[in-house]
C-alpha cells in the first residue's frame, strides 16, 4: 500500500495560510492592546485573547462549532448568503489553526512591544514620524526577535493542531485530514508504518521552520550589536 | 530673523506633588534645575506633547501664535505637529538604525544634504554606518543632537544634557550649539540635574529668576528673558 501524501499538502496549506493570518492579526491586536490606556478593558481583552491557550482544544472546538456550525450565527450566515459551508470544510482547518495559534503570537508580540523603550516612540513622534512609520520602523523593528519567536511558536502550534480541528473540520480524507489527523487515523487503524511516514514528515517540516526563523532572528540581532 | 516666543503655563497633578510651571521665553536659553523627580522632564514633555498637562496653555509664536495646548479650548496638537526638538536623557537613538538613518529619520527621503551637513557639524564623519551600540556616550549624544537639528525645530528641549560627555568636547559642543541656536533665534529650554554643573554652563546665558519649592510645588514664575 502506498502512502497517501494528501495530508502533507493539506497541512502545509493550512499552516501557511493560518500563520499568515495569525501573524498580522496577532501583531495588530498586540499593538492595539499596548496602546490601550484603560486597564480593566485591557485585562478583559487579554483574557479573551489568551483563552484558547489555556482551554482544552476540544472546548475551543466546541465553541467554534457553535459559532461556525451550520446552525451557528456565522456558519448560518455563510450558508444563507454565500451558500458556503464552513464547518467540515478545508477552511475550518484554517479557522481552528488560527484560533489555537493566535494566543502565542499575540502574547509574544505584546511582550516584545512592551520591552521597547517608550522614549524611542516619543522620540519618533517629536521628530514628526507618523504613527504608522513609528510602528514599523521603531516598534516592530526593535521587537523583531520576540515577534519572530512568537511566529515560530504559532506556526508550530498551527501545524500540530488536532483537537479543535477534529471538532470543527472533522477527519475527511483528502479534504480536512491534516498530518496530525492522519497520524491518529493510521495508528487507530493499526498501520504503524504509515503513521511513521507522517511522523517523519511533520518532524522535518517543524524543524526546518524553526531553523529558518531562528536563523533570520539571530542574523538580524547580530547586525546591530 | 524672526523672534520666537514660547509661552508655558501648565498645571499637572503628579503622584508626589503638583507641578505648576509658568514662563515666557524669547529666543534665548532657559535652564530648569532641581533634584531628580522634581518635574523637570515632565515640564519638557508637556511642551513637546508627550505628556498632557491637566490644565494650562502652551504656545509658540513665530510671527503668528501657534497654540500647542489649551485645556480651556480643548486644543492639544500632536507631538508630530509641534516641531519641537527633544533631547531625551538616554538620547533615545533607534538601535536598529545606523547613525545616518537616525539623523535622516525625521526628514523627507531625498534630503541627503541636511544629513551630511549635520554629520559634518557634529563631528560624526566616519561613523555614518555605525549602530548606536557601537558608539561612546558622547558620540551618541552628538548623534541625538544632530538628529534634532536636522529636523529644523522651532524650540529645543534638552533634558539633562552634557552629563555623559568628556569635558573637552563638552565645552566645544556647548559653544557650537549655542552659536547655532542663537543664529536660528531658537528658544532653548534645558534641565540640569544638579547645581554644580549649573554654575559653569548657564552663567553666560542665564537670565531670570527661579523658584523651586520642592517637593510640594515646582514653580517657575513669569520668566521673560532679554
């Protein structure tokens, strides 16, 4: 029996798209929260954004199903207006990965932003730099190592997502069966050899991703020192 | 040369005391002295728009009057629009940018001339491609000053300057800065951490009188230079 490689492509597609979304959304949410002056709103929002990290993935999946399922508010809206079913489709794997990896990106970015000397931002302001320019050239640039490590963690989390994906996207071969799903399915069916192939692939992908991102952040840091 | 007039009258409630400062400054230098935590930096930050006072007015006249801040009229111009040069205590150089990039950051992209002019004026030749971490304290300060002057500010605020520099350069630079500011007719407000350094630095341009009732109140009354 030859190995079905579709889980590899599905996982690569899901992890790539979800890290793209998570990276930018996490970055701007973190920026917004750092700028927020009201402490109680800050705490509440932080709690909501961090929740997927501390809840069991199946519980997050339960909530997602409740929102994106065929009877859920957003799920129903998409069916009624676009005749698109979100739950148990490929897009559901992306949603699950984004929601589960988001807290890692958001928290890392926020921590990295808070480490940047606020005088630098004020200096930028008195020098007439726009808030947008200050964000990219000063805040983002100086927080980059922390942001990249947040990106690594989020990417790895998205790639390995299982529980919430199982709840929202299911385990449909060739459609929503990602690598972790495939490993589970093969082991459940007693095909340890097949499962081993998937395990090797996922270890290699994860390792390469971490290597690339670490390499970038170390080089960037060395440059200024 | 037009004369510039900086008017400051601000009140702000702080944790340990209430800050209450008022002065008028006409194209000259003004020194604010006092122990750390007495509100010197807070005063400068209020002028620059980094901190908002609770009450009061900050305005600058250069031909016509520009109101930076007015609590009654609810005016509060962004720091970006105030055109104030602020030297931070730690210089606040951008660690991810070279000397050149730091000096150029407030300028339009194609303005290479001003950058090289400032590099020259502040003896930074040969250091253009260095990062702030690779510079000495004195060099860092000169970069910070070059960056401020490149931007062509209407007012200069120096927060505890000249503490980190070696004496010779300090003296040279002090004269240079004063000449430069005088030529531009810019009001300069600077803070001094202690009385010792005060006597040598402000003796030749200090006019006015200053009251500091620390810690209850930090009060500068109607200082009009000239």
